C-alpha cells in the first residue's frame, strides 16, 4: 500500500496518515482554493472549490436515468483531481457500505470509527442536534450562528439564499444503528448481484437503489439530494458506487471497457422528461452538465434556450467559458474514454490478480 500510487482503497484500511491527508485536502478545498470572481458577480464568483460541489450537484444532479453512474463518475473524478491540487498523492478512497462506518474493520483485526472529530465528524443524530461538528465546523463548512442574509438555504426554491459563495447554516447527520440493510420489496440486494448483473441497465438500477439506501442510512444532509453534497462523507459513499460499477465492467473487459458496447440498450439514449415524476432523465448520449458549459442537461426538444445566467455554474459559464479556453471545461458525453475507463480500485486490481 503506497501513498500516491493512484489506487482508491477502503478508507478504513489505509494508514491514519493517509486519512489525515484526505481530510486536510478537503478542508483546504474550502479555505485555500477559490474560483475567480467575487460573490456579487452573476453568476457568483469567488466560490471555494468545496462549496462548488454543492452548487454542481444541486443544480445538475442526475438520478433515475441512464447517466446516473457516468455523471457521478465524472463528478468524483473531477473532485479527486481538485484534491490533487493540494497534494498529488491523494486518491478518493471509498466506504465499503457492507459495514457500519462507525465500527468498521481496519484490516488488522481491529475496528475503527470513521466518524470522529479528527476525520469525518459526528454521525449521531442525538448528539449536538445531529451537527457534524469538527473538523468541518471550525473550517467554515457550515455556520450555525451566522447572522444576516448571506447564507445558503436548505430549501432549493429559496433563490434569495442560493448564492454558492455563502455557507449553509447546517450540516446534519443521523446515522442508523449497525450496518446498512439493503432490503427492498423485491428482496435483498447484494454487491454480488450488482457486480454480476447481466446488463448495464439492470446493474445501474440495482446500484442506484443501494446508493439511495445508504444516503438515507447516514441521514441528515445525505437524506436530501439537493443538499447532500455539503457533507464530505458523500464522496466516500459515491467512490464506493463507482467502485462497484468498475467491478461490473471488469467482469467482461472486452465489452464493458468499450464505449460502443458497455451501455447496451441504453447506449444511444438522450435526455427526456419522465412523466412519472416530471423530472429530466439524462441519457448516455447527452452532454455532461455543467462541465460541457451549461447548466441543465436538456436537449433542444425539452428546452429551447439555455437557462438564465443566474442558474449557470462557473467556471463553466461566462465569463470563463466565453472563448472555450478553460481548463475545467470539457464538452463530452458518457462515451468519452475518461468516463468509460474507470480509475484504479484495490478490489478491481485484486479481481485481475485472481483472474
């Protein structure tokens, strides 16, 4: 196990030194790294790398459709790249959701708690009103005592308090006792079922259900899709989502690492409005927003024009993207090689070793 080898590992089994490095990088994303501009710009500028994660997910999050896994893979990969601006050795490690993260095997015969004030903060909904606390509180990830109007609301319809420059007032958790239980009306879902699913569509549906269960299991912010990416723990959860997606791909490398065959019947899907919930479902052939340069991943058949400037997300909006000279911007869909080929995971390397 070498820090800096680019492998994403079970976060409970890496050395404490590496967990500390990951924590410090996340904190630095808010304290030391900011995009250009100022709060009063339209769209807002000066946003910290960390606060922008909430801005991206709240504005363009992709659920319930073909691009659920691919959109979140892009989000995680870009997050890892930003972490590496702090320290190039960092990898986005994962939480193995078969275990209680507050009492998880460390690989050496012992158990550790990821929810401590020197790593992920409090997870008890009964302690301090469920506030995540340290290390996030003193780092400014949320400010419960903030006064005035410059705060970010929990209500996505509260446009007066939606500036991504501003801190939220709350960062809550209410983890359930024990490990997550992946029980649905149709039976229990296991990682093995996900990895061994016959088609991409079957796999991604099973994986999204398990993902939903884990969001609800941690509770608090993670229970609300519009504010879940205010919690750093969400990236450990989503790195595990991506790991299982990658393990499914490596079951049949020839077909599943090929952009033309990996997605099966969903390969050429485009975005559409689902009549069941009146929400946009993003297709595999749709451009990935906001990174393609606009906010809403809708085709011309859904909307006739780009959204108002107030809804655009910088730096993928004017003024940065005016001349398309922007290191953050990349006009691509889910068939792009950077999406099809996953980043390295310890469990995938073990699969290949045993093959």
